[in-house]
């Protein structure tokens, strides 16, 4: 599932609930779900990085920090 900036207009409580919903789906059936979430909101990125660091099967995070003539500058995060 691809979600592009899904919480742009959410307040903190609803953003947290959204992250918990996704985490719950992934945690109950780790081999069934795959989510790609794109956001420019630092608060959502930080929250997801914290909440998904312990999810079974793991999560991968990338920060796109700029663009060059050769393409985007991508920084994988641990």
C-alpha cells in the first residue's frame, strides 16, 4: 500500500492513532502487509521511526535530502 503524506492535516492525536493502526496491522500479520509511506512532515517521520523500530520484520527508512543532476540524494537510516 502506498500512502503519500497521509496525515498532512491531522493533529498530533490523530497522527499517533494512524501510526498505531498501521503498526497494529503490520504486527499482527508481518508477512502479509507492506506499506510505503511518503511524507515531508518531520513529526510523522520521527514518530514512525520510533514506533516501527521494534516491529517484527523491521522497517526501512530513507531520507531524501536533495537532488542532483544524477538524481535524488538518498540517505538510508538505521
